[in-house]
């Protein structure tokens, strides 16, 4: 079946099953270099906001990126604006959410910020790591959260979920990330974001700022998904510019 025929099927009036809807969503996201990282049925204490009609979402689909695919799509459609990746994400996700009868929320829409990382852990999408914020069993630390799609419909697949992966950090003996971090911000006790920020703003920290975190590059998990130099620098500078003031105000 041709790609164009698949695309037309997304727009016809044939009712979709839950399985075909999930496949169609994954296909549409892939056209923009995005992926489904995980899904969960929310509980009252998960901090998931109500839908615009006041109803409680029955399922939450976490949308993200891994490796360079999203970067290529973003660069092709990039505009000169204050927060280009966040704005591109909204322009990309909003019509997809409407197409599938969902509503979108974003990890960058704050403060206050929604608990996306808690959602990811609940969905089994990723796990705590010495390198904040998290590690994925396949992509390592070379992934990002871009949005969550809130669905008014329950997903029957969540009633009998597949076995969850395990935290790759648990079986890591050498832990090269701890010795690779030149700032001392990453230790066995966790990640010190303020110390990392201070280091990035020094001349010595310029290499991390330009090429990406040394600790992330040292991690053996997901190395084939590592960001290229331009993408790594973009995200590092965004961390300094967007989260630096928040950390300084604490």
C-alpha cells in the first residue's frame, strides 16, 4: 500500500477501531519525526487536567521524540520566533489532536508545569536516572517529551498492558555518566541542576554547551539515537535560557 493511500485512509469516514486509531496516530506523528512514548489511564492524583468540556480524560498518550528525526522535521518548517521548537510543536500537535478527538497539553506550558515526568514513569516510558530527567530503555537519554494527548475514550489495551521494561541504570556496573560529568552535577545521589547551569555558563563548560552533556555521551544506552551537534547545542542553550532564570529564582 502506498504512503499516499495510507494518508487518504486517515481522512475518510470509516469508523476506526482502537487498534487502527493507535496505528494511524503513530503514522501521523512519524510524518513529523515524533513518536508515542507511552500511555496510561489517569487517576485522580495524577494531576491530569480536565478536558475543555469538563470531563475527565480516560487515557493519556505521551508524545515525544528520539534521535534526529524530529530535528529534521523541525528545521524544515522552522520560523524565526521567540521559542521556535515549542511553537512548532503546537502547530504540529494541535491539528493532530483535533483529528483524533483528543486535546493536547505541553510540558513547556508553565509555570506551573504539569508533572510530565511522573506521567512518563507511570506509563513505563522511562525511569529515574542519575542523569536527569530520565532514561529510556531503548533511547537512553536521547529523547524528549513534546506533548500529552488527552483522550475522552478509554483504551482497552491499558486493561492488560504489556510487561514493562526495566531501568537500564539498575544493571549498569560501571556507571560512566558519574565520572564523565566534569561539573560534578551528576552523582550517585542524583542531579544538581543549579550546579550544571553554573558550569555551562563558564568557559570550561563551553564544550558541553556546544556539543551536549558529556555524561549523556558516556552512557552506553541508546547511543545510536544521539543528537547531532546542532541539535545538542540547541537543547543545551534552551536549557540555559529557559530554565536558568527559574533555577536562579529558587
